[in-house]
C-alpha cells in the first residue's frame, strides 16, 4: 500500500503532471542554463531597508543566473518579508536550476499555501515527499497541512498520522514529529495514545511548549486534572514549530528594518500582551509612518483593546497608501464587524475577495457580515468558500454550522459542529452545540460523547446541565 495515496481533490488530476513539472528542468530533460531573477511586483510598497536587501540578492542572481542557490536565497529574502508570490516564483527557479535540493520545492509549497490555498500546497508537498522520501521536514509539513484540511472523506487524519510517523522515523531526535502524532490522537479522542506521544516529544525537548499544552489537553481527557494544569502552565504562549530544514538561520539574516519589530509585536499579541504590542509599535511608528504592515498590526492591537476609532484611523491611512491591500481591507471589515457596522464590513470584505479570491479571511469576514444582515443563503456560500480556503479555522465551522441550522440543513450543521468540537476541544460552546445538534437528530451516541467533553470543561454550566437533563430523560 502506498504511504501517500493519490489526493482526491479538485487538484487530483494534476498530481502526476505536477510530479513531472515541479522537478523537471529544461525541455531536453536537464536544468535550464540560466533564469532571470524574480523582481518585486510592487516595489513602491516596500520599505527602503527591505528594497536594499532585495536589490543585493537580485544583483547576485544577475551575476550568476544559472546558480540555483542564488535564486533560492532571493526566494528566502522575499519569503521572510511575506512577499509570497515573488518567493514562490524564486523557489520555482531554484528548483528548476537545482532539482537535487528538496529545500527549494519545500519552501515553494510554503509560499503556495500562503499565496494560493492549502489544497494547492498539498499537491506540491505530495510531489515533494515522493521525489525526496528521506526529507523529514517535507513529511512533517505534509502531515500538518493534512490535519489543517482534515477532510474525513479523504482520510486526511490517517494520512497525517502516516506522514508524522515517517518524520519520526527520519528525525527521531526531534520533538516535532511526536507532537504531530499527539495532535492526530487528540483529534480522535485517543487521550492515552496522545499522552504517550507527547511525553516522548518532551523527552526530546523539555522546552517544547506546544507539547506541554497538548499534553495538558490529553491529561484532562484522562481525568488527571492536576497534571493537566501543570502542563497548561508550562505550555503558556505555545507556538507550533516545524522541523528545521537547514535554511532558518539564512532566512533570518534577511530580516531587517521594521520586520523584526512587527514579528515581536505579533508574539506579544499571540500571548495576549496587547498593550506591550501597542507600545512597541507606537515607538517604531515615527520612523516608519507609512509602513502598511505596521499600520495594520497596530490597528489589530487597538481593536483588541476596544479602541475602534484609533484602529480605523490607522487603517484608513493604510488604505490611502494602497487602495488594494487585502490585509487592510479585511482588517477594516473586521473592525466594522466589531463596531456592529455590518454594511461597511460587507463592503470591505467583498472588495478583499474581489482582489484576492483565494483569501480565506476575506470570505469569512464577508460571511459573518451577511449573517448579521440576515442574508443566510449568501452567508452560507461565503462561509463554504472560506472553509475551502482556510480549513484550519474552526470558527468558520461554527459559523457555518449555525448558518446551516437557520437554513434547516440540520445534518450538515451537525457535521460542522462536530468538526468544530474536534478542533476546539477546550471551547465549551463548541462541545455543547455539537451535542445539542446531534441529539436533535437522534444521534444519542454523539450527544453523549459531546456531553463527556463538555462536562470536563464546565459541568455546572447551564447549557451542559440542560444537555445532560435531555439525555437522562431519553435514558429513562
């Protein structure tokens, strides 16, 4: 049996051609002699410091246009500054000129995920692991994206387990593969198996915070509350880490100017240290008054603090600088949603999807605005598209489930509630909504499973008590 059976997606017919095209060179079967460097699509929107870095790497490519390493370095410079289409094209050049290096198609798949879709990236990663079966980072990221999509009909969870197991076999000293296996088991409610894998991860790296956090979830599922609390404390500010591919240090060397400041602010935001992020960005703003990414990040921070007017002021300034920046448009939509200004939110979200139809956040914001405007059929279509493009966002599943319920699509609602509950094991409303929708359809076993999960989160919550009462009445 193949470790990676063919993908059954809209891209399935592309898999075999991709295997040929992604790793092929010139028309004569060998790599091309030389390729021109990729140039920034919108150089006017790039800060002078970043332009200087890019110009240096572009000049290096021009001096040796047949050197795949130099094209790859240029790709890393684009990648670290989130210039994803340019990064993808540069890594493509590097792959064509040097088809023996797995790192270039690996980074191209990362750029594909960020600039196109998870499905498209999965096609490229499947081609990568077949062409380079001993490249552990490829298997690990392939497993991660399979879990992100998590399509039950396509067997994504089992295929992710196989991919993570392969990464463990190839890189047994690293924690990341074991963390991946733990995630798979947690998603299936197999708490003992999850705990075993996550404990192995911590033997490899006791400081792997994501392993601690997930182990806390497994221990709680096993009823080990004190152990769970300890692990949750050790897992504060956890971030998911990928297997190192050997290029991280080189990539970071291109990070200059405002980029490190924004990166640190994002870390603070992820840890809910919002004021710290605001202070950091406000100190940098006089030097970078027209940096669109800084303006957007600062606006997000102010929105979290409830200062919507300041957030909008920053976003309108960013929009003046670039009318078609989708990050700005989506943040405008989300800020208007927070202010309960749904027509404005819909206008900005719709414009973001017109400019970039592959932006999941844009479709999600559009769907949410349509929900509040009571246009459920349109909301359903927008949210379905958001889910296709951004399968990791469990809150899309929740919104879809609630929309399906209002539209009378009860079976579909139950499936989306179940998906949300699986991906948000610590979110009580997701568990209760799954249980209630299952019980409404007579699926008592699923309702009981949801109740067990909900009771671990809040046995005294009124909605949990109501679900328990209904199940008790059925058992009489």
